[in-house]
């Protein structure tokens, strides 16, 4: 009878239940947002970085290259609690003509040393909507 509690602890410890919005893939695709015609690149860049930097720490920023990437965040899907088993980051890049911004999220689940790669569908939707709200072209 004493074996059952120990067995349940082992099973719970081995559970690899990923968050519901984690999409496992090795090829995370970009989502494209067309910029409003009245926006300069400088303004669009500043608005997009401002949106992302509210929730993420910026790890790499290249305004000249039109590229930015956040550091990994370990609290996105855990309502403020830190977890070592799930992390997310956001990457943005502007098109060469500066008329579009592309965004993708990367997520990893599992923890060291067994990270499984993919993206977080809820984070992608949230970031895309937030960026569209400040720089996106309105569709009728």
C-alpha cells in the first residue's frame, strides 16, 4: 500500500502535459501585418517596439535592419508564476520596403535538456492584435 503514493508522485513528475495553446512544430511561420499608409517607418518601429516591450524584455534590437527579438519569458502561460518548463519569445521584422511588419512567436516546452519547439497560438494572436491596433491597416 505504501508503493501507490510513491508511484503517483513519479507519474505526476513525468507528466509532459503541454499548455493547450502550445503548437509543436519545427517550422514556425510569420504573420504579416500591413502598415497604415500614413505611418513613417520611425513611428511604426517605435509603436511596435513599445507594444512588445510592455510585456517582454528586448534581447536584440536592430532598427536599421528592421529586426527585434525578445528574451525568453517563463511566465506567459502561468498567470505570473515562473516555470522552467515553458517559455515564449516574440520576433518581429519589417519588410525591406517598410510597408509590412512580420511577427512570430516561439515557444518551447519541456525544460532542460528536453525542450520541444513550437509556438504559442494565444500569444501570437495577442501580439498580432496589439500590433495591428497601433500600426495596422484597417480593412473594410
